[in-house]
DNA sequence: AACTTGACGTGAC
DNA sequence: AGTCACGCCAAGT
C-alpha cells in the first residue's frame, strides 16, 4: 500500500457534502505515517476522478487558490453543488461540514 | 534507474 | 505573530 493509495482511500470515503482538512485526512490514514503536507502533495496529483475538492486547509481555505484560481473556482463550484456552505471570506464552513468517519449513517446530520 | 526539484499543512515553540 | 520541525511524495531530467 503506497501512501498515495492510503490517502486516496480516505479521501474517496468522504461522502458528498462533507469535507476534511489535510491534517484530518493525514490523521485518518492508518498503517502509514503521513503529514498534512504529504496529503497536500498527493492531493496535488489527484486524478479528476477523485473527490479532491472535499479536502482543504483546516481553516477552510481552498489552498489550491494560491496556485490555480481556476481550479479553486472549480472546487468551489463542486462543493456548492454538494450543498457545502461558505463563509463571507470564501472559506468552507468546516464547523458545519467536517466529516466524522466511523460513523455512521448520520454523517449527514451534523450539518443541521 | 538514480538524482534533483517542486510542492495544496499544521501544531508547537 | 513569525519561525521551525515533522510523518516526504511525485514528476521531470
């Protein structure tokens, strides 16, 4: 199991409408020791098929915007399409949409 | 196939 | 608030 696979295994399990931070993904990856930076690195090489848009900075900021405003816009559109709310500063409401794995069938109820 | 370079974080100090 | 260390992978040459 490569780190890349382990990371995408976690990312791939994020349900629509839910999001995770790099650090959170890194923490969920088990069996392999990874840093949030590593997650970010790998996410940078994510396939279009992967739900890469559900991963962002812990602050809710779309980090990709630093490098590609165009992709950031795409990410934002995808998130909005899933019902993810943003605050007035263009950041994702992590407090409302952070995914709590293990869970559950109720992983969608925390959004209120 | 080996080496170099680039690159989407986060918490502690 | 800025700096530092940590769990460094992937792509190009």
